[in-house]
């Protein structure tokens, strides 16, 4: 109820304030603010609260409201038609912008502001034509005398429809507790500077011999400066202040009852300010996006540099171990003449050579991944075929360590790349066999999860016991990139490593 009273009070106060601006053509002055307020409320208010402008308008038919607002209406029927016409036109325009064009509230971008201004001008044109037509049909206006009223009526309604919503929409959203997104209110200091500057410009213009021309050369540049410096929010505030302060100063210091060119001047100023402000905001947003992209790219490069440094250190460590072992073994061969010892040493050299070759293969694979040369070729893949290949490959390695491989039976078919998936699981199995103590068990499991099919390898690694180091530094990076190519999720839990393949049709 408090919200309804607040919104209705805003509408009624706007009606009363508009009635005070006698510098406009009298026939259009009382509606130049309510038209914009109606549009803003329909745009920003949720649900049935969009009807508040219509209810507030209809309340003017009551005798107390007629006395307070000095309303002179021929009949209640005339008021009803007028209320419905204003609400349908301006409320419908607000719904068109929010429901059909889907502009984001509060609007502030170049495209949204263009749509808003265009829709507001069309609504004012329709409202002025419909209002004059209604007055002629009801006999309130003579057809010959109605046509000259079209221009001032349009200018008054258009001015309110253009200048009010940009500031009133976020104000209503703030009052209703709705998020304002990227909207930035002008600071009180900036608002005060705008008010003082525009008041002085209006005063200087009002004291000159030609009021409308002086205002054009003094007020418009001031408004555009605020729009260029502060963006759309400052432009909207400056336009609203101009439309309130300029006619007030003109009435106070000149005693003018009517300034013929003032509505057109203020409408032009408001449109120019909003467009320039929107363009400035667009430019600011573009600059902010570019700065964010540069910062993100810089961070990515720094991370890549650190990764490369870590990779170089890791490769140096991984390569040095087998190379030093080969050198020591070769040196030991020269110290022994026993054929059996030499054969054992040569066997050890061959093993170390295989380790080195495997490491170099991983380096080349990582390089291919890093340059994007490897692409995933997804196709239906029966898992039992892949598991049979893995078992045949790793049973000899497990038997040498007296380990038991536990393998599941499955008839599941997944959509994946056979070669890439084999590389991933090979890396996990190789590490699991190396880390599991001799005589231990390495188990491969198939798990159905909400996000896909999990292929999990459970090792027997004991962190408290001496263990052989894995070659996981580079291998895990390869697994990570291969998993990304497959769109798979890595599983990295104590004693459980693997991936989850996504469900695909």
C-alpha cells in the first residue's frame, strides 16, 4: 500500500508541477510531465503496480482532487476517455520498450536510448493527434482552431516523455529494491554543480533581448559538456534539470507567461543530451572492456610464463635423473670385466633409455597440444574394447611388480576419441602401477554419475611408505589438456584418479 501511495503521489505531484509552467502553451502544459511519469512507471513498476498511473489519473474526478488541482473538466466521461487515452499510449509505449524490445532497465546504452527516444516521440505524436481528435469529437474544440494546437501539444508531451523516464525509471527501481546494474547516480556534488551552472546559464539567457536564442547558445552547450564528461547518467540529470530550471528562471526573472520557442528548445536539448550521453557511456564501456581484456590477457600471459618456467624446471629434473643414471651405469661398465655384470648394466641402460624416450614422447605430445595440432574426433566407442587394449598393454608391467589388476566388465558405449582417451587412461594407469607397492592392487572402475560416465583408477599408494616418484608433472598437464579436448572432467582424489566423460546423444 505504501508503494501504491508513493507512486500515485509522484504522478499527482508531476501533474501539479507541470501546471505551474505557464511559459508553455497552456493547453499542453498540464500533461507534459504526467506523460513521461506514466511511461516510466509502466516500465519500472512490477505487476499490477503498472496500473497506478491510470488510477491516479482517474482520482482527479473526485471533488476534493478537483479543488486541490483546480481541474476544469467538462464531464467525468471526458476524464475517463482522457485517462484511458494517456495510459494506453504512454503505458503501451513503456510496455513496448520493455516487453517487445527487451531493453535493459535502467537503459543507458546507445541502442536502447535510440529506441527510447524514437518510441517517446511517436507516442507524443499519437497522443497529440488523439487528444485533438477527441476534443473535436466532443465539441470542446472547433476543428479550425484545433490544428494550431497540434504543435505545442506534441512538444509538451514529447518533452515530458523524453526527459522524465531516464531518471525516474532508476529512481522507481531503487525505491522498489530492484537492482540497478551498471547505473551510476551522479554524486550530490556533481548534481549541485549542474544545477548551479544551468541556473546561471538560464538566468543570463533570460536577461537577454531574445530569450529563446540566448538559452540555445548558453544552456545547450552546458548540458552537452555534462553529457560528454559524465556519460548518460549525468546527461539525464542535466536534461531533467534544464527542463525544470530553465522555464522556472524564465518565469521568475522575466515574468513571461509564454515563450513560444521554449518547448522546442528544451526538447532538442534533452534529445541531444541523452544521445551524447549514451554515446559517451558506450565509449566508456568499450574502454572498460578493453582494459579488462588487457588485464585478463596480461594475467594469462603471466600465468603462462610461470607455467613455462615450472615446466622447464620439471623437464630439467625429469631428464637429468635418467641421463645421470645412464652416465653412472656406463662408467661402471668400464670398471668391471665380468660379462654378467656388464649385461646387467646394459639392461639397465636400455631401461633408462626407454624412460628417456618416453619422456621425450611426452614432451612432443605436450608441444602438439600446446600448438593446437591435436583435435578430438568424437565417435561411438564401446568401452570394453578400450579396456581390453589397456589391460593387454599394462598386464606385463603389473606382473613384474606382482600386482593384481582388477578390471570391470561393461557394455557401455561412450562418445569419445579412442586415441585421446587411451592416452589419458594410460597415463593414469602408468602412475598407479608405479605408485602402488609391489604385490598391491590397481583397480579400474566404471561409475555412472549425474554428469556422465566416470572411468576411475584406484591405486594402492601409501603416502607413509617409501615410493617411486611418478612422471606426473608433465603427464598430468597432458591429461588436463586432453580432457579439455574431450570435454571431460578430471577426477583427482586421494588414491582415485580418472575422468568423467560427458553424456552425449
